[in-house]
C-alpha cells in the first residue's frame, strides 16, 4: 500500500526500534511507496511513512531492495555530499563514505552482508540516519 510521506520534523526526529517479522508489512508498504515516488526519490526509511522501525528500501534497478535492521560494519573513503530528502525541503550537507559493508536481514529474515559503493552507499547511509532521528 502506498502510504503518505511524513513531513513533520518532530515526528522524523524520533529514533527507530529494531524491526521484527511482524513489521514485514511495513517493508512492503515502503517498497510500494518508493515505487510511487520513483520520479523524485531513490530511498526511504520506515519513519518517512510514520513507522519508527529500522527498515529501509532503496532503488536498485527495476525492483527496490529492502533492508531490515541494517548495520554498517566497515566504511572507507569519507567525502562531503549535498543531499535532499522527500520528507524535507531543500538540500543539506552530510559526510558520507564511498564504500560501506552492511549486514542486514532480507525480506525472508535471512542475514546478508554486502558491500555498496558510491551513490548506492550514500542512499543507504542517508536512510540509516533516519533511524537515529538525524534529519538530512
């Protein structure tokens, strides 16, 4: 189901809790909502649809990828980026890393560990900031 985008900075500033299998419908809603906003959005965190759980999705070709409870295990190559967010107007600066290794659960709750680079790594880092209530 496509859900409305939360734009209230106070609601977005609330930290997110670990997700469980009971939260899988949120991941599906996030993927639907990302597809509906594909013309202006490449990633979303669950708090952007009003659910404070550690779930994110991002565009990777024709299908969105979901990550449940992701954790960055390694990072390298810091740089300064300029980013926008569907939930907030304007652009903001953020320090990002060119290469990150992320451990996460997929939609079947299978543990995965994957390395991401460049723009995809930047998207994941931006969405993970949402988990901590960091507004970029």
